[in-house]
């Protein structure tokens, strides 16, 4: 068993080609490059789990076990990292994982409505071409919506999908504002992509 090391949100845990992101971590491009890294999404102890012997993917999984601090709570204006759980014609649902650099302890649900996906040509937004379940998005909290779901917006250049898996399970690389590509198959998928860097 390797020694558990303390990490904080945003710490690089390794390259996504060598490690899979487990609990308490996420994959995102490094600065302005196409290289994907695994980052810690919460403060806690980092540990690496060996892959099952019968798994096709023999990368170890890295996970961060959070310390029992009080988790962050989303507020209007907070930038959050959320995982898309469901996409419908007029909105997408997402589970909020981090508020700023801090991980949440409780379950917070966010809703991205069609009119909040982007700033231009709002009437032409197709939710299914903007997000897919499993996508990791950076969004800003507009307000506490209804039934404990926060209204989220991705209508700024730096907001949108930061990490997505292709149909073949690979981490996709953003190639434009609206497209991401699977490095393995070359397949291009539509997304509302977050601009990386400045």
C-alpha cells in the first residue's frame, strides 16, 4: 500500500494517459495545451488503486478521500464544476461536485436551461449537441432554482464542458468552441466547450 499524501483542489495527480480519475478527482487539459491531467477536486488524502486483473484498461485509478471539513455550498455567482446526469430538450441536469476549488459534501443538483447555455443565438441551442451525460462542466450559479436545484449558466467563453468521454471511453480533446474530438477514433462530437486558459 503506497503512502497516502495530502492534496488540495487543483493539485495535479498525474497524466490521464497513465491514471484514471476516481472519486475526488477530475480530468482537465493542462493550461493551454491538449494534454489531459487528473486533478484533485477536494482536500484530502490521495491514493492509487490497482486495476482489476481482468480489466481491459490497466491504468490504476487515483482517488482523493476528503477530510471531514464542512463542504462548500453553492451561492449565486459561484463558479462550480458539475457532472451532467441527464439531458432533455430544454434543460440539462447536473450534480455539483465543486464550488470554486472546494468540494461539496452534500448532494447539490444544478439545472442548465436552454437560454443559459450560451450568450448568442439562444433560440438555436440544441441541448443534446451542447452536453451529454457524464460531461464535466464549468458553470456559474445564477440562483437557487426550484426544488433544491440551482440554475447554472455556461453562457461565457470560459464556461461549458471541460471534460468529456467519447463513445469509446477516451477523454476527448476540445478542437473548437463547439466540438471535441476522440484522440483514439478521431470521432468529432458537438459540445458547448469551455475556453481553456486566457
